């Protein structure tokens, strides 16, 4: 595993959004099951509870997954 670069919380959250926010299953969990108005409200709340926006973030690459 090697470090590729440092990234911002905004980049991390945007990648998370790209992977989940338009997925009907995740949207259903956020809105119908959890009762949030949308995916972003639900995920932002959890991220803020864990202080994720204030952490240091880096991107890594696995050269050999085995």
C-alpha cells in the first residue's frame, strides 16, 4: 500500500456522494427507514458526529491486494 496524496474532507464526501446518493437502496435507508429528508442530510449528520470533516485524509493505492 502506498500513499498517493493528501485529500480534503470535501473530496472524500464527494466520492461518498457519487457512490451512494443516487443509489435507490441508500436513498431509501436515509429517507424511508431513517427518516431524513435526503441522503446528504443523513450522511452529513453521522460524519459530523464522528468529527470527520476535521480529520486528516489521504488517498492510498494497493499495489498487491493479496
